[in-house]
């Protein structure tokens, strides 16, 4: 059965394993996710569950979204997200908790990467710089954009300056080091995408 849970990245720390070695871990707080809707192959054409995550005051949620939670009979949540979970026995109102995962399991973690703002081609695409001497005046510029006569345009996907980061990113095959159900915390070896307090989704590893 596929498993997944939504959590909030708290930050990084380190723990010691049974051999006394330091293990760098990311701390993820995953308070119970509440199932708001179950989608089936017969009705929607695919299997998934819609879950709510995070606390929020009801008056801060718009009326259509409030109606979704009211129909399901669950408290209003800050975030509503769909998780593709085939062959799942979850029902509306049930909770997904951190003890869904166990130490030693391999997982994939997805989240929005840190935004870096506007960046030039050297920082964003690792372009080489121009010569620094002899008054070339070409140091960190983009360079040639393409032929001017034919095709008289720039092709799509040309690597150019622009907004860097803040894109959906997934890190594969990370290891669950420790699960602490009493604190709703899961420790994952290594780094995961996004800033502290960013929302991440932990799923079964697709390649393990």
C-alpha cells in the first residue's frame, strides 16, 4: 500500500546512531492529517484521498472551502491537498499519523525549494564569465541570444536571467531515521527541499 503524509519542516539537527556516529537529520512535524474526501476509480477515474493539514481560524477560510470541510464533518484546516494513495483503506474523517512510517524506510520528500530572487545566468545556469581584462566590458552578461536574421527570434527554453528557486522539488531515497508519535515528529536523514516552516509531502520511495 502506498503511504504519504503532509508535514512542516522545522529545521536540521544531528543525532548519534548505535555506533556513536553523527547522523544529520531534518526534523519534520507532521500533525495528524485528516481525510476530507476519498476519490475512487469508479467515480472520479483515479484513486486518491484529499487531506487537510494545519490549524486555522474558520473565519479566515472562504465559504466554498468551509463547505468542503462541513460536508466531511471535520474541523477546518489551513491546507487542503490531494495524495494519490491506491488500495487505501482510509475513510472520511480518519487520520494519517507519523507512525504510518517506520525507522529504516526509504521515502521521497517533496516541497517548494527556497526562493533566491532574480538571478543572472552565471548564478542560475552556471554560465562561464567573460574575460576580466583588456576592456572587454563583457563579464557576467548573457552573451549571444541567437541569430538576428534567421529565425529572427529567441527559441523557447533559452537559458536566461530570471527568478531562481521557489519551484516544486523532490529529493529521492531518503531514510527515515526515527519516528516520534508522541511529538508528531519524524526525523529524516539528510536535507529536504524548502525553508524552515515550509510544507513538505513525505511519500514511499518510488525507486527503493
